[in-house]
C-alpha cells in the first residue's frame, strides 16, 4: 500500500473547486492560459519541473509537468486537458460549483478537471516523498482536447515516444469503468451543386441538389454496420433557398465512428468515393479520420490487469469497457499501452448537469498513485 500519507476527499475537492472556478473554454485562449498559469504555479510549488509550450492557431498553451524517476528510461505519460466545452459565464449562471450529498457540480468538473487534479495530486505526493526509484512521470495538460487536439496532437505523439505507459485522466464511465478500447472518429463535409430553375415554369431544367442529397444521406447512413462497429451519422444537413426554386445547393456534415485504423481506412475510402446519382449534379466530399480507433492489445490487457489488481487492494472492482467516444488516448494506444477513463467517476459530461461523485476521489487518486509507484 502507499508509503505516503493517504488522500483527503475534502482537500482534493477544495483543489478541484479552485480549478473549476477558472473557466477555460477551448475557444478562449486567454482563459485557458489562466488555467495553465494556475497549474504551472502549483506544479512549481510542488517542486516539479515545468515546460510551457506556447499555443498556436488561436488555442492556449500546453503544459508538461515532470517528476524525475530512474534516469534514462521511458516513463509514464499522464494525458490531461485544461480546456472544457463550457463557455465563460456557465459558472455564474447555469452550472455554479455546488455540493449536494456525494455529488459536486461545476463546469468541467467531470471532464476533466477532477481527473486531471487527482493525477496531479498523486504526482505531487511522489515529488514530496523524494522517491526517485520509480519511472519518471510526466503529466501533459493540453489546451484543445475538446475540439480534437489539432494543435497538441504532435506534442502528444512526441511525448508518447518516450513513454512506456500512457494513463489518460478522462472521466470514468458507467460506474467507474476505465476504457480499454475506443472507436476512432472521422468527420466529413459534403457539398452538392445542382441547377436552379423556376419550380413552376421551368421545372424540367432544374437539377435538385436536395433530392441528390436525400439519396446520398440514405447511402451514407446505410454504411452503419453493427458487425464491424462502424457507425455513420449525418448530423447536419440543409440546402435550397425558396419553396418555388429547384435547389441549386445542398450540404451535409457527417460523423463516422470506426473500431480500428484498418476498418477505419476502408470506411473513410468508401465515404470519399461516393458519386452523384444525377450526372448533372456535382458532389464534393472532404474529410477523414481525426482520431484513429484502437482495440485492446496484449500490452493494454497486461496494464489493465495490473490496474485491476491494484484497485482490488484499494478496495474496489475495476472494470474495462469499449466506448464510441474519442480522446487523446486514441493517439497513443496503437504504440504505447494506454489506459483511459482513469479520472473521477460522475456523470453529465458537457451538460449543465455535470457532476462528480465525491466518494470516488480518494480511491481513484490512490489508484493513480499506486500505478505511478508500481509500474516498471
Ligand atoms: Zn475530456
């Protein structure tokens, strides 16, 4: 069991509150940087070394906090994010920090300031113990996870190359489960151009972009295949201008989930190959995988079994699951054994009901600490 003082739920919750009360929507780099300032100051105070990587493309800065371990060995990469989906003002209006029984509410408390904080607290305990006989641990806080990590993906992949394990502090799922497989995510934009005409006097000259789109939507959705785990959702669509004009333009936005890169590449190729039914309509489709999927590998299975044993020692049953959602773990799982969903248990991610279960804080923080202490 841990050779450092146990965690206190009240102390962890106080710290989580202080992180939640700095609102940090992905789209507001200044706000995300305020959050980075706070984490950087706390990491420095705990004796961790800090690297701050300037943001780009309108996103905030990324932070890498590190505690030394044995030298010249690959370490443990803890993946976390500073950003949330909640706009500034959510805290004052729709989702104030509050505690009701075992639940604590707040913007980003579950996804994922709670999880980021408990991992940070575990690292801090090791830093304070002065132990250096373990693997080095680096916690990467990125600024843009909620939009697919466009400005941090290369940094995540670079850090994963010097890691032996990756632990992702995304929220625990469905009763505290962690994630051992995730679907990949692809996005596409479809544009169709037909030919406008008066719907009364020149109907025969028109080529309806919306009629073409309707057929394409049915074909795209028919690519959903429960046997392979591919799902296709045409989530947004529109077109046309007036009831009495044959529509010249139509568009759709498509989200596809795939179980692994091989099936994903084939499914992406099928979407990109769609052809118009009406030869007088032109169709352009652009997009592709923005996060590859992954399935449980032998390395992930071994890491999971180790975590399960530690959880049993702490006093809870750890279960793994596969999920359709994407996270930064998708970028690392193909090359480094990765466990995701190691954050706090709760519910309501991305909603005004976002909450954590306070009783999960100490067991989950202890599991992260024990992983850092025992992984070799
Ligand atoms: Zn998240």
